[in-house]
C-alpha cells in the first residue's frame, strides 16, 4: 500500500497534536511541575506598594542599611549598629516562587543587631526575603533575592 503526501501529512499532524496534548496534560496534572508565581491576595499587596516605596527610601537614606548574608547556620540579617535592637519591630516574609507551601512569616523581635533564619526552615533553591521593620515610628523596607 502506497501512502501519498497528503495522507502522510495528516498522519504527521495527528501524531504531533497527540504529543502536544499529552505534554500539556502531564504538566497540568503532575505536582512536580506546579509553579505558582503569583502571591495570594495580590490586590491587597498592591495597595501597600506606596508604603514599600517610602520604607525603601527611608532605608536607603540610612548611613548603613540592613545587610543580609548566607552563613553555614542559615541566613543572617544585620541591622544598623546605631539602632537599639530592642526598639526594632516588624515582620520578615520568606517567599518561595516555585512553591507557596514553603512560604512563611516571622515576627521580628531582636536582642542584638543580628537576626538568624536557620537552615532548618529553608529548602534549597530561590527565596525572596522581605523585611518590613520599624524603629521609633519610622518605617523601613528591605528586599533581597537569594539562593540557598
């Protein structure tokens, strides 16, 4: 039996469509391909964008800004030395773009100018670290993107 070019093209198109469909179905069903790049409550977070801009401006105007560093114990945030650590309050949010189940927040209470986020809480990969902190009525904002 001889197949002409039209029949061959139709067979090739059907095979290609089946391949694409199985690929799309596999990605949408399997958990290992689950990448959630949008945060929950997106519009509420947009409303505090101006607050972030003001906090970032305040932080950039400091003589020494908040610093972050990866260590063997975990991730260390170092606050400016001129601030009394007991008067610093705020929140630290760790956001994992590839898996929202790993996201977490911690309240900021310091006894010294360093704050450690231990390796036990961090899974290897990319993390976005957001720190909203306040000192004597002045609000500050810090954002960092790092890999563990």
